[in-house]
C-alpha cells in the first residue's frame, strides 16, 4: 500500500473509483462534488490523497478548507472518501485518514471535521457529536444522526475554549450534502 498526493492526470481514475464505490445512484452526486471541489477557490488549501496497490489507484480522500464563524483557526473538512469495493475492509480507508491527518497536522491545521459513520471515524480519533463541543454543522443534522457529525483536534487549544458554526467551501455548503 502506498499513500501519496494525487496528480492532475489521475482525475479519470478517481472519478471511476467514486462511481464504483458509491454505485449508480449516489456515485454521480459524489462525483459532481469532487469535480466542483477541485476547482473551488474557497476550498483551498485542500489535500487530495490516493491509495495505491500494485500501482493501481484503489482509494481516494479529500480534505478541503472550512471556517469557524468568528474564530481564527485552520480548519479542514474530510469529504469525500472512497475505496474500491474489492479493496474495502483492508485498511486503505483508515490509512488514507491517518496519513491525511498527519500531513494536515504538519501544515498547522488545528481542527478536522467529518460527517460520516460515527463508529468508523471514532476509531480514528474523531469525537462524536461535535455540536456537543460547541461546533455546529453548516446545516442542521437530524437529532438521530447527531453522532455522525464529528471533530478531531490536531493541535490543542480550541476545544473547550472556542465555539462556533462551521462554514465550508462553496461547493460543500449545500443542504443536499448534509441530509441523510
Ligand atoms: C467507508 C470506506 C471508505 C471505508 O474504507 P475501508 O478501506 O473499506 O475501511 P478500513 O479497511 O480502513 O476499515 C474497515 C472498517 O470500516 C468499517 N466500514 C466499512 N464500510 C462501512 C460502512 N458502510 N459503515 C460503517 N462502517 C463501515 C468496517 O466495518 C470495518 O470496521 P472494523 O474495523 O470494526 O472491522 C469504504 O468502505 C467505502 O469506500 N465505502 C463506500 C463509499 C462510502 O460509503 N464512503 C463513505 C465516506 S464519504
């Protein structure tokens, strides 16, 4: 397994990967999101990593810039993440997350948010129900899904001291991505 930054020419492979991982129904929606995020100035700085096995791209993760209203902080949001079906449950997703977080930490990012499976992300250091810590999602998350809105602190100093609502890049700041 090799994790590295994606290259511009790999866009077609990344596109195919999202279609295969998310299927015919959800795939095109996620694909459009990735497409928009890649050309969205408000998403910069972003971090786009691929996972390779035998030189084949089998996984992709994207972190993009977010803001916390009224707070000066380097914040990123993880979305989306996918691993090819036949390579799932082999640790590629977790390793993309771990190496992505290491790289963001080195770049001085202090908080990373993700809306996703709480059981999966909590094993990788994300804390469930970020609203409980004072960080409201860009759109209201259903009470039954509150644990899916998670946060991880990469550098201490914000959680417990600051509070605020998260604002994402223009491409992610759409209600459709925040509903079930
Ligand atoms: C979710 C996903 C990214 C995980 O990547 P992965 O490489 O398969 O996961 P890993 O091998 O690192 O970790 C495996 C763990 O993920 C869990 N997992 C996999 N898919 C899951 C799902 N749909 N819901 C909850 N947990 C899931 C497994 O149960 C396993 O848990 P365990 O460690 O307790 O056994 C991958 O399965 C995927 O691409 N799924 C389809 C697309 C998707 O749903 N993406 C969501 C993120 S936006």
